[in-house]
C-alpha cells in the first residue's frame, strides 16, 4: 500500500495502523478529506473513532502508516506544532479551563493567532456564533452547562482559525436544540471559511444531516465510505454497522 498523500487533499491518511500494546486498534486505515469538506466518522463504541482522532493529533502513537495535512507530513510532529499547522481537536468540552471565565478561555485560544484589535474582532465573532456565550462571558468555565461548555470548546478551537477541526462526540449528553445549533455552526463555518471538519459521532442522524460524506469504522477498519445522503438512506447498512 502506498503511503503517498492524495494530491490536493486537506487531510490524507495512508495505511494507518495504531495499537496500544495489546494488538492493533486501527488496521490499515485510508482516509482523504478535501478542503472545506465535512465528513462524519461513524461506528459503534470501540470501533476506533477516538483512536483515529488521537493518532491524527499526536496523542496516540502510530505503529505504521502516514498522515499529512495540506501535504505536510505529521509523523514525528508534536501536538502543539500540529495545532500551529492548522489542526484543532475538540474533545467533548474537555479543553475548557474551569477556573477561567468564558472570555478568558477565548482569549487564551486566540493568544498565538491574533493580536490587538484583531483579537477583539475574533472574540466578537465567536460571541455572534454562540449567543449563550455572550450572555455568560464573565462566568467561570466550571459554572457552565454541558451545552455551554461544548460551545466554548468549539469557539476556542475556531478562534485559532484552523484548517481542519476534528471533534470527538460533540453532541454527547446535550439537549437536541443545543446539538442542532452546534451542527449548524459547523456546517456554516465549513462553507464560509473552507474549514475541513472530521466529526466523530454516535448521533448518526445529526452528523449525516450536515456531512458531505460518511465513513464507517468497524473493528478498526473502514467498511463504508459513501455520500452522506446515500448512507442515511441505506437502512440495511445502518443496521449492519450502526445498530439502527
């Protein structure tokens, strides 16, 4: 299997194998994402979704294979250097600093990307995206609801103007209206900024409603890579791999 990235791909993963010592979790995974594309990464618990995101961001060591962002090899690159290259991870609200206010969290996210008036403008854009954060800007992170924390985690990632954003179960435990707002913001941002989105979700219906394409993992392997609308309509496939 070639490890050469696909020309023109924002993200290219080639023959990726990842293990934790007890055997591989991912087996020869191949994934390509185009600039501005929203891709839903689907699969049951244990399918390998979180492991794939961890390998992408450098939090999980890769056994073999290749990963590249905009043609730049990510292998051996530190997590913070991948972030500076334009790769952002939103891990289920965990990136929120509970001791800091909403506004301080956003300023921290903007620290190395924006200065002076540009920083204030970037922060204001996040408040316009997520009005509940504007109303709670002086509240500490630990005082926020689950939905507000997820909005803040996403806002912190977006304020750094990434090229690709990977999200791990952003709808987990949230009210349907909050999920709808987060999904809508992702779709609109991808279209407006050319942002590439990799969305790991068990909320299959919500993820496919905003995605261009769906990729299904099963036991660490890609078993389906199809247009989102086609995948949403294929009841036999959903039942086989997604349980409904």
